[in-house]
C-alpha cells in the first residue's frame, strides 16, 4: 500500500498580479539550498484541517494572518516515491497589499513579489515552477 503525506503551500499575491515567493537558505544540509519556492510545509498531526495548516505556516514563516482560500491540489513529483509514498500538496492563495518591506521572514534567505516574467527567471526547487506558472495562468484568466 502506498503511504500518503499531506503538505500545504500558500501563495500571497497583490493587486499588481505579483506572487510573494521565498528563496531558501544556502544551507547544504537542506534540499534545494538557494532555490526559490512557495511558502508552506507539512501538515502536522495537531492541524485540524489543511486550511489550519496553511494558516499556521503563514504565521510561522511570515507572521501573517490573511484571508486564504484553497486553489489547487496536486501530487508532488519531486517529493513522492513511486509505489511507496504520495506527497499531496494543497495550495492556498491569499490576497494581500502588504509591501514586502513590512513583512518579517522567519524561514529562508529572502523573499519578493514577482510577476510572471520575473518568476520565470527564478530557479525553483521541489518542482514548484509549473505550480507558479499555473497560478499566473489562473490569475490572468480571472479564476482567482
């Protein structure tokens, strides 16, 4: 039987059509040091729902309490092990007008708001590039 692990991600975005993304630390002990990713993490046993987990991650990583809503769920090809483990990621979106300078980053090297063109130039870890592209597709099509 294949085991299942659940994770959450949150994409804060602004009215200018930019997504807030995070650059990981240059720590050789972590996977994808220095790469870009989406805020989030594992669903913990004490989390009552995926939404609660997403809110907790926003609070832990950015000290943010934003209105969030579920947007997309997928099986992460980078974290899953075929026949052994499916890692399912529940992605939430969160509108915000907070400037990046007003945010406190607790995990990672840096962060920034990026439009589609800017995000396309980033080196993503954990196969997050296609997720970010889909985010911009849905945002530009008015589905968010």
